[in-house]
C-alpha cells in the first residue's frame, strides 16, 4: 500500500491528522455583529483555554494536530470543518452560504496546497456549500444536505466533483436563516454500524437509508440538541469526543458501547453553535 498523507473519506476511520484554528481577535469580537449568531459576549481567554484543552485531548488520543495560523475578519474560521473538504484525491474549497464566511476557504486551500494536497475542484457562484452539510456515510457513499447554507447549484457541483455514489437530502427549514441547521446538526456517525441522531429534525430519506443499511441510531435528548449533544467527533470506531454538559447523550452513547471523552466548550462550541466536528477539518483518516 502506498503511503499517503491526506484523504478523509470517512467519519469513523481512525483520525490520524487534523487541521484546527485557534480563536483569535475576530472570534473575540464575534458578538459585536449579530449576523455572526453568537449567543453572548465572547470570553476570548476562556475560548483559547478551551481550544488548547481540546487540542491536548486530540493529541492524547493519538491524533496529529496541525494549526491554521491565518486570521481573517470572520470569527467562524475557528469552525474549520465548513470551508473545505479533503477527499482521497485532493482538496475541494467550498463556498459558504453564510455571507461573512465566503473567503474562508482561501487560507484553508493555501494550507492544504502547501502540505502537498492538490486542489481537486471548487464550488463556483452561484453555488453555495457549507461543509456541515456534507459527510461520508461510508467511504463509498457521500451525503449532501440541501439547506439554507447549501443550495441546489452548490450541491450539484459538489456531487459532480466528488463523483461516485452521492445521496442528497433536504434539510428542514428549522428556525430559519438566523440559526444554522446543517445536515450534520442531526447526525454524527460514531462507528461503522452506529450513529448518534436527533430524529425530530432528520430528513426522512436519511432515516430510511440508515434503516436500510442496518445502522443503529442512538437518539439524542431534546434538551441537549442546542448544547451540541449531537455534534460528536469520532476519533476511531467507537471512540468519540463531545462537549461537556450533555449527560443524557453521554449515557446513551456509553450504553451503546461507545467510549466518550469530553471537554469544556462553553465558548468555542455552545456560544458559536459549533461542536467538536465543526472545530476540525480531518486531513487523514484510515
């Protein structure tokens, strides 16, 4: 088998390398602009401590962590999952449906290219795609959610670039454009045969696909949906990282045989509405 240093066409295969972005001045000022959608004024020192602890957790679990040093005007660059996708054939810069996030893909692509990852294709206007509306159900099945952040043009462009089997789902309107409901807001694969799900907002066709494939669904309590209970980062099959303060979710995962590692994320996760998957762009899994 040839050595490779990139390729992450899975949500559950062992996470080898990951790219993250530490909160900086833009994140600290996020609450000043209501369009960013933060819940309260940011405590930047705490956010940085939480992020440092998250990095340490990843490293303690055997993950090689790469840091994106760029700082842009967008506080959301900390949520590194959204601006680009890394496939086994190269990087795909995306084009966010959230106006302030357009352009975040540029420093992400620059980092990837400097690491020897070629650009496979890119999303062009009028298409929009947020990474949070994409995931690999298996290495051969790529899922795209059409949402308020990912439109038809963007979804079709991305499906063409990725190729192979692509499943598309209509994400519910939810609470509208002021709040972000991504496809990954309602599902987190945690093993080859299991996924944590928030069923009330799942696309029915996704539920049907999981049933057809025999994937166990671990339900997330209603009261823990807003606190990122359904946003889990799988380190390897059956081992996940999650935000503290979701005891019902943790209990359900552990009852299903999942090993759980938690970290404090009041500022970096709950305030900005992005969990541990959002904080990471997997570079290499396998």
